[in-house]
């Protein structure tokens, strides 16, 4: 199980067509801040029917 699985489950359970989440919203879901390892794990979202698009470090979204 990935440390990001709670985020992927959240996306699937809320069943929206798309999401735009802030770093703070993601932190609330996961219980920790995302870091550079997120870039490696973002492909896991595809297993839940989503694809991580643009990540804005400047906007923190």
C-alpha cells in the first residue's frame, strides 16, 4: 500500500470528474505534507480512474 492511497481513495469516493486541490487540502486528507516523492507516486492515481495533471509549486495546487 502506498502512503498516498488515502488520497486516491478520497478521489474515487467523492466521484467528481476533476479536482483542483491545494497542498493544504491534500495535507488534510493524507495527514502529512506532500513532497517530491509525490511525483513518483502520482501515476498510482490512474488505478483509481484519475490522472494527476499540473502541479504548481508556486500556487501550491
